C-alpha cells in the first residue's frame, strides 16, 4: 500500500490533523473577516460567517482527501477559502452596496463552482497554458492586491479618536516576526496566530476590543441554508467570478502537481480532474451554508513536505476538526475579537507571504528569454492599475469594470494572452506527468 493510503494510529491522526488546522486556520478565517467587514455585518453575524467558512472548508477537505466516485484527488490536500476571490468580491460589494450584495456574490460563486465541475476534465489537459510564468504572476498579484486591505485596516483606526491603530499594528507585526524567528517546531508554524493573540491582549486595555461577538454568537449551531442571502444571478459578477475561478483552478493544479512530487505519487490528468471537480462541487455547496470559493492551501502542501506525514487520512482528520469548529460559532466569535489594526499588522505578513509564494513560483520560469521578462512586466503592470488608481476604469461599462477593477482578473487575462502570443511554445507543449508503474 502506498504511504498516502496508509492509516496511522489514532494519536498520530489527531496530532497531525491539529497541526494542519493550526497551519491554515488564520488563512481560512481571513477572507470572511475581510468580506464580512466590507458588507457591514454585526459581530454576531461575522462570527457566524467565519464558522460557515470553517464548516465548508472541512467538508471540502474531507471530499478532497477521502473522495467520492470521481470527486476528490485522494491526496493529503487541505481545502479552504481562497484569497483569489476576495478582490472581485469586494468589487461586487462596492458596485452593489452592502445591502443585498452577498446574494450577488453567492450567485456568482455558485455558477463559478458548477463551471469548475464541468470544466475540470478539459482544464486538466490545458495545464500547459498555465506554466510558472503565468501562475507565478497571478499569485503575486493576489498578494499585492490584498496588501492595501491590510493598510486600510490600520489607516481607518489610526484616523479615529484613539489613534492607536499604528501602535497595535506595529506590535502585532513585530510579535509575528519575533515568534517566527525565535520559536521552532509547532510553535513557530503558528507564529501568525500567536501574534494576533499578543496584539489583541494589548488592545484590550486600550478599549479597542469589541466583546459583543462572544455574547451574540450561539455556542452551537451552523448557518441555516442561505442565511446570508439567496443566490442572485448577475451577468457581470458571474463573468468576473468565472475568470477568477480559472485562477483558482490554476492554483489547485499547481498545488496538486507539487504535492504529487512530494508524496512520490506523480499526479495524473485523472487525479487533476477529480481534484478540480471536488473544488468546484465544494464551492457550489459552500454557497448554501454561507461559505466561499474553495481551493487547495499551499501552506499545507509545504507542511506535508516538512513533516513527511503523507497519509491522506491525517489531512482528513483535520477536515473533521474544521467541521467541528464550524459547528461552534462561539469559536468564530473569539476570532472576531481581533481588532482591525491587529489584523492589519498580521495581514502585512499574511498577504505579503502570498506575494512571496508567487515570486517563488516565478523563480521556476526561465528568464533567460527576454520575452518572459516583458510578459511578466506587462501582466503585473496591467494588474496593478486598479490597485494604484481604483477609479481608472470609472468611465467603462459596468460589466467591463467588474473584471478590470480586480487586479487579479485583469492580470490573469493579460498573463494568459501574452504568454500564448509571446511565450515559449515548447514549454506549453509539455504534458502533465502521469503515474509510473
């Protein structure tokens, strides 16, 4: 039996699963925190939104690791809410306003998830169009486009009467860096969470912590179906989300290919298709419970490489833990205690690390070809336009703006098109590796 399919003893399952939850917990709660704040949810509703994301991430992880028919890669792959959809979701909220915008978001996400299910077998054969040159550019744009959100959390609080936002953000940032530098092992891998705890404890005596989230959130329960809004179909929003789901598919594909090499089971086209189907189905189901688009978590792929615990059942245990965490909204209320400046200080590292992951992916591309340099430069420039000048496309039609106002969407389209026109044709003809033996 391949080590991926072996079941370790129960203590190892629990310890390994808890480690994966610790590695991805901050990443899975950050997107609902951003989106919930953008639509003006109350602390109680925000904690419920976080719980919904945890619950659906757990379901997605169980489907991805255990598999049902042709759904699931059956690899030690942790799934959770992707950062890629945050920027287009914020663009949708800005255009439709806080009231009722979540319905439009869920409608676009539902269609996007179903499209991924249908496109999975075809996309698994089109990976040559998403070489490191393209995926690295897109992942870099994801991190860069989210950094202004972290700065905004700090700036908004800094302009208030207390003016303590910069201090709290600085303390949190230093704490995260110090924990990451001086702690080792399991403690070092949860440096971000420890930094959030330190920042929140400092903010408490300053009166910057809103504890109403704990009092309003129920101790047990999950969001009822369509609690945050019934899906509403909007053509422009759906087109924007469909483009971003291509990015999500590219991210998951890259993670599955990397994970296949790590666990010494090369990822076949069939495995890719099954894994992408699971992503799409989990994304569609997530909209029912108040979750968002799901994708593979790269940090957990790195954790598998670090610990060499390659059993998919260890990751399945983490999925079961996420489901349990999602069934207790009070745990989401604890996370909602974190003040925005504290989250902003940690967000500088969190979002910056996403950009660094993109740079590392770009390092796999060959920059000996001058054309590759210009492709990345042009795609990054196009993707940075809405970040540097948010009103740049103000006079464009709304349908076009929904796509162009997201630096990720615009940069992805530019990177794919430019690579098709000017890229290395030989690299695009390379096939996805197939299993040996």
